[in-house]
């Protein structure tokens, strides 16, 4: 192709669709060179210093010239970048700002380092949406706000996950739902690391989990985004997107969007708290939930007085490990129906 026509990845296509749909508000176009620096260094952009944590650019290996750049996906002309600019970045510095590490064993770091050092910016003219290529039910922010209004929901809790919902997740959601009109269970459906559970399997587990919530107070819709595994910064990203969907509250739990011990247990909560004053959504911060064998149910350090030996700590990582090693996954970890789906799909 000529220099003003380029092929883009499915992740690029998804990103520009999300920008146009308003999911990434206040982002309305691909990140300019000026905004790029303030975003990676302070999670702020524009004259108003709006909160936003990640640069939104199409990355290339070399400089792309031309005022208008035609974007192709699977041989289809899906969009055009108008008034484009192409600038080179220090990818190592960017990675350290975003992830807090340059360690290539971090899956987000490894992926970012392979994305190219030249960034395309400019206005987006979208011809075909990406939405129809996503498996499962997804909504635009305009659609979710209409749904919440029709149902009479005013206080809405957003819940993010990339894993099947285990008992600790269920406990946190239900605690939040005690003081809300409804919960928007919004699992991520984009790129994930290879050992995460595939979407087709997770979809079945979410359908099973919904049986344990009142039908009129819980709904499921998929979050069309890749994982960054950027821990604290990604928690901020997740919160902003759920605000744009119309949620009034968002759950940030233990090691939110973390991976491999790169971030502290409550580092994401502490980071997001710095922005709460003008974030536009209330953050619900929970301690690590567990099953207490003496209490006979889910609890946290705030509600349970018993010792560590009586506590069964749950995590998606541990569920995956037990599946891989064909170990028992007790009822205290996950609902029987969820475990059955995971076993049959593994």
C-alpha cells in the first residue's frame, strides 16, 4: 500500500470505534503529540487537564506521511484519519511511565514494546463500526444510559473482570448492590494473555452466575477493550469507561488489573483515589474477601475475627492453577455450575 493507506490491527479498529462511540470520553481523536507527554506523565490531557491514562494512537514501525491516512482492516476501508500527524516516541520511557517497569516478563510491557515507536494522531472518520465483530452483547454508552433510564436505575455499580466470577467477586458485587439500584456486570472481551480463560468459556460462566442475582437488578454487557495489565493506571481507565456508560459507582478490589505480583495489593485503590475529586464516578474500595470456615461464608478483615488458617483466599489465578493441575475447586471458591463449565471447557 502507499504511504497514505495502511492496514490496522483488530485492536486499532476497536480503539477508534470506542473513541467515536464516546466510550473513551474525554478522548475524541487520536492523541496529539502535546497530549501524549502529559498523558504518560500525569494521566491528564488538554487545556482542561481532563483525566485520561493511556495514549490513544495507531502505532507504526516507520513514519507515515500525508494529511489524510486511509485505514484498512481485512481489506476493507474502515476509517480515515484526517489532519494526521506522525511523531516518534521513546517507547522505553513510555512503558516505564505506564507500567512502572520495563520488565519484559510483564505481558503488557512485552506487547507494548512490540507496537512500534511512531504514533499517528488526528481526527477519526469512521465508516464501519467494530462492534459487530465482538462475540457477545456489547453496548455503546448512549445505549447503556437509555437502558438504565428505562429500568429506573439511578445508582448503578459497574463491575470489571477478565476472569469467571468466583465467590469473592460475587460477594463484592452483592455488598455493593445492597445500596444501589442495579449492577452492570461488564467483563472485558478484548486481547488477554494466553493463559487467561477464553471468552467463549467465560461467557457461559457469566450466564450461570447471573442466576444468583435478581433479574431486575443485574445486567451483563461486554467491555470492548484489550487488557493492558497496567494495574493502578488501568483501574483509572476502567473507572472512566464505566462512568461513560452511565455508572455512578465502580468497584476497585484487590490488585485490580494486576499481573504477576508487579503491583501492591491495594496500589490501584490508592492511585485512583488521587483523582476521585474530579473523576465523576464514586470508587468502591474493598479489602481482600475470603471464605471463613468458622463463619461459614464470605467475609473480609472488617467483618471476620478469625485467624489466617481459617480463611480460604480466592483468586482467578488460583482457579486457573487448580484447573491446569486437575485439582479440586471447592464450593467455597466458585459455584458448582461455574466449576462444571470450567472443567468441561478445559
